[in-house]
C-alpha cells in the first residue's frame, strides 16, 4: 500500500479517493457478474454500498 499523503484540503482528497474506490468497485462488480462469481458480487456490492455511505457522510 502507498503511504498516506497529506494535502492542503485532505477532506476533499479523501472524498475523491472514496469516489474513486466506489467507481472501481462498480467496474469490478461488472467483471464478477460476467464470471458468474455470485459470492464475489455480493461482497463487492457490500463494499460499494459502504463506500457510498461513507462518501455521503464526508
């Protein structure tokens, strides 16, 4: 993992990072669906929802 980098507006950067993670989870979910990986789809969906809730609280 990369070290945490502090920026002037770390709240804004954190919000962007969570949005990026959520976007990547959406793409991973599509791949998992194509592979019919049901459990993986479920876990990715849970992470996607959690990222959305975290993003909305920031």
